[in-house]
């Protein structure tokens, strides 16, 4: 079985409070985008499961890869035999795009289908939350308002159909722990869902990512990229998650193409929304 785990972007990201357990409560909208990895799972040729990766380098031991953690988690709870997994990495790592979480959730969904486990999505999402806060989103893979640590999900009627996403992943990685250590939680003063129901061109005034001020202070090149995207005609531009990818939403693909040509030697993508 082959599937194509997709990335996500964050539309707004409010860090509202630091919790007693050290995590942070947030408000954000996860929005799926058509930038994908490739994941294949087949019955194991030998007596033990394997994971083979291609494409972008994966800098972690096999058993610590979220895909293998997802397999082991499923085997702990259900009758899942050993399998061979092949993963082609295309979604950039350390970008705030959720690539690893998407791969893990896709693994769980595929195993559910392959072995006719008939596990409800709600149960899979509950299990996926033990792998990572944004893993449950990829079980549903539709626009979702996320609260709590990002694991409490509510479907939201936000559509960017007909628009274009310009995405830049610079040669910078922002460690998530570092990003959270620099941010100052602040209760929201507006309703993110209401803000996202206005035309996209108005979002720049109301839809914010609370990570940007501190992350941009530490990595000023990211602020410059966002400014270039805004100057290139984007309706809205933002950093995704805790970075380091920066995206712009365009209503004219030609403007996005012109902008891409100006980012020579950069990891850029233009994606239909």
C-alpha cells in the first residue's frame, strides 16, 4: 500500500498560557497542503520490521523515527504483524510543516486499512496524540481549530480553494524547545475563527503567529524572507508553526512564479490550495 502524507501550515498561532506541566496552551488553525512525502508499507520479508528512507536525509536512529514509533504503538494495542516500510522524505524537516507527524499518522491509518482493524478515527487520534501534539490533526486531515497543546480539535469551515501557496524553507532550523522558551504567552484579544472568516487580504492585520517576534529576533533572515514575500504581492504571509518555513498566499500564480525566480538556490514550492 502506498500513500502520500501531506504537510500542513498554521493559520494564526496564539500562545495563550504556560501550563503547570511545562507545555503551552495555544490556539491555531491547522490547514492541510499538497506538499507530500511518499510512504509504502508491505508485509515483512523477514521476521522483523524495517524502515528504509530516501530523499531528504533523516537524522535519527530508525527506532526513534516517528514512523517506527507509530508502528510499535499500533503493535502494542492491536494485532499488527511485522512490516517493511519505505519512506521518501520530501517535506522539509524543522520547518513547522508537520512532516514527521504526518508520516506517523499515515502509518497508523495505513495499518488500520491493511489489516482490517476497523479502528475508529477518534480512537486512532487519541493514540496518535501520544506520539506528538499535531499527530491527531493528520488522522482527520481537514482544516481544524486546535486548542490545548494542539491536540484538541474542532472542524472549521475555512477554504483557500482557488488560491496559491508560496512556501520557502530557508537553510535555518528553529528547535521547537528553543522557540517555546523565547515566547511570552498572552491571552487572545480576538477570536481566531472570526478573523479567518474575513477576506484573506485583511488577515495581515489580525491573524498573527506569536512565535514570530522572538524567532525573527534570533533569526533576522526569516523576517527578511517574510518581508520579501509581502512585497512580492502576497495577500497574507506568515511563518508556519515555530518555523522556519515562511509562506505567502497569492491569488495570482504568476506573481508567485516571479517571486520564486527571485529566490535562487532556495528550497521553494508553489502549491495550489
